[in-house]
C-alpha cells in the first residue's frame, strides 16, 4: 500500500472498496476501470467514485509514431507524441481487430456512457493550485516516496512497469537508478504535475455535464456538493 492512499483513521466507518485493487506491475485501462465499477454497482455498492489519471509515458520512438500514422491517421493526429500508453493501445486495437481505433470510436463515441453518473468538479485558481502541488510533492518526498520507489525496484518490479508511469514514481525511479539527483526528481515531479493538472483542467472543462465548485473555501464545499447531489439523480435507482 502506498503512503499516499487513505489511512485507517480517516476511513473509519467508510467503505472504500477500490483502495489498493492492483499490484505495482498490474495494468488498468479505462475499460477495465469501468468493468470494476460496474461489478461494484452490481454488488450493491453505491456512493462517490473519485476517479482520475496519474501518469504519462516516455517519448515514443519514431517507428511507433510512423506505424500509428499508417494504421490509424485520425488517432495518430489526436494523440500527443508522448502519450506512449494510448498510442500502443491504438496499435494493439488496429493490429488485433483489423480496424483502427478511430473506427471503433466513431461507432460508439466517447460521449456515450454506460455508467450513469452525476459528475461534479472542484476548481482552484492556478496560482493556488500550483503552490499546493509544490507543497504536496515536497511532502511526498519527506514522507518517503524515494524509499518506496527503491523498495519496489529492489523487490523486482521493473522500471518499465505500469507503476512507474505514474508521475512522481517515474521521476524518483530516475533518482534511485542514479540518473538524476533527488532535487531534480522533486523539480521534475512538480513540473510534470503542473502540466498534467493543466491538461486535466482543459479536458474536463469541455465536459458539459460537470458542475463545478470553488474549492478555495474547503469547509463550504461538502455541503454545497451534497445539496447539488440531493437535487440530482444521485443515489436513486436507475
């Protein structure tokens, strides 16, 4: 269990079935996450699902880029050059099914959701958010992130494992392997997290069904969110 997952004290009396569902070397894509949530719902679990993404892969070789352009030009144009995991997935779909990923998406667009959900978002000013990111990354280092990465590597988890695609783990793996200093790992983690947060803001702002709440005053947020949820379809039988 990672140090940055919820501990027993704040979870007392709260059922959290999705904490630590995977080992460090396991993989989980969006479809797999959707299946996991569907099984929980079918089993009678209801509540808030706090979902997000946590990492990005290293740069692709020019060969993989050219192969994706040849097999699926629309997807190649949509994905960033550094999005190794999604580009590899697009190649896998095209090669295993004989149809490009863009064809499957056109048949069933992203906007069609199988899981009904009331979605809310929390927002902060960019200055406050970036300050908090820096504080959090420094706290993660102080709390032992570098030592956790070292233990994972020493236990046999390879540097290319999915766990080391996560922001923070990837940077501190470079430090543990002797390629970077710890200070550089901290700086690179802060920079990568800021870039990732900016991309998430851009992505989720385009989602029209998300209702946003200002998290600048944290004490007021829970009541505001619960008032909104009570007025929506949240928690009702579907």
